[in-house]
């Protein structure tokens, strides 16, 4: 009886099944544990090597972030086709098609891994689980508003697992995730959150999302004015520490995560040479 129950439970767990099939294994779909806090931000440049056991994040524009690993892998979220004047080509780009500023129909063919947040089959979920060097990228599909209706699975929350960190990008999120989606997301140590106040989620709904995710570090994005950003910061100030250091980049590791959940406002800055 006990053996039957254990087998039934094992069938529901994604990690052992991934291991059996040889697919990459997510370590973020697990119970979040308390992590020690240390210093938070370090000045860096995108062209510098990333320190061991660390990840570098740079806010480029709109909802595009550059994620760089110590192993030399680079990914750009919601890739709009333009990163600045620098001669830089990422290894991975993720895209969502809620608006043209979140994707390009013509990504550079030299980019090795182009991950679209929607499926070629309308309404079906995209399904990504890609290991590139020391970075694992996967997605959780959500719906978007489209033409007065809803396009099921038109957006993806992308999760980047690297150096023990679970880094999430909510994309053009139009609804609060349901319980199954939260379970599929798993632990997010760092999350990039649209705070436009209504083009994605309204401020109150987005606050509920970040409070439920309870990530150690929240990076606002997709803010078109100081007003929408300020409204979001005011709503979360009781639950989160607020930091606005005037930087575009942050380099962090598991040991650098703050003891108190923190909103870190980075300033958008595209890439240029020299930096």
C-alpha cells in the first residue's frame, strides 16, 4: 500500500522524470529555503568577465535584460532586435509577442538559441527546456489579451537557472498565475517584473504576484514613467526594502542575496563600446 502511494507520488514529480529521460533537470522547482544576505550590488561592465559563482544582470531597455554567467553564456530577455551600438551577440534570446517591443520577427541568424514565448500552433503552450553551457532556460506559458479577447499561452515566463540562482522574467504578464503555474515556476531568487500599471497587470495585481513569489530580489521593468514605477514602489514598501543605486548592472551570487526581500531599481542602458 505504501509502495503504491510512493509510486503514485513519484509519477507527479518532474525532476526524477527529467533525469530518467536525460533532459536537463530544474533545481528551482523546489521548496524555497532561507538564504543569507550580504552585500547587494557591485559595479561592473558587460564586457568584464563574470566572477566565479556569480551572475551579471543588466537592464538594457523596456523589458530586455542581459544575463551573463561565469561560464561565458549570455542571454537577453524579450529581445527587441536591438541592444545598442556594441558589436555584441548573445547566445540565447527569449521573446514574447504581446507587442513588437518584446520581440523581433527577424532575429540575427547568428544567434544560436532563439526561444519564442508562444507556439507556432496558435493557442498551444511553448515548451522550452534548454541547457546552454552553465545556464538552463525553461518557460511557463501564460495567456495574453489580444484583439478584445484572450490568446491562450501567448506569453511565457522564462526562468534562467545558473550558479544555483533561479532568475525569472515575467514577460508581458496579463493575469495572475494560477496555482499550477506557480508550482511550475518554482522558487525564484530574482524576478524581473513589469510595473507599467495596466498595460500588463494593474499595480495591485502585480503586487500580489511579487508578494506570493517572495523573491529575494525584484527588478522592475516595463515602466514608461516615473509615476507608474513610484506607484509600485509605494505599494510594496511595507513588505520590501527599496534600493535605487543609480546603476544599470548588478553582479550577484547566492551569498549576495539580501536577508530582507528587496526591490532593486536598475536604470536602463543599452550596450556601447567601450563601456
